């Protein structure tokens, strides 16, 4: 009772809100292969929250390495 279900697969607007990015930017990054996406049916696209978290961590690690160089 009172438990929230954690949603793992996000729509582009939800993922955009999660990352503070426009949904079109997410589609662009997915097409480039920079962010993983999952196609559901012919038109549905979802973004895995855990994959998005990993992408953020990779970006942060890359920026830290660049600053150290």
C-alpha cells in the first residue's frame, strides 16, 4: 500500500524531462547511436532509464578526463 511503481521505460517526452533535453534531441542522439532506444511496434520508441543513467555517468567521466588533460 502506498508503494510507487518505478517506471523503467520512458517515452521521449518523459526521458526529455528526465534529462532536461528536448525530445527531438533524444531522437537525434538515438539515431546517432549515442543513446539506446527501444522500438515498440511501428512508431513507438522508448528510452531505458537505466541506460540513460549510464549515459549520464559516461558523459560526466569524459568531461572529468578532459578537464584533467
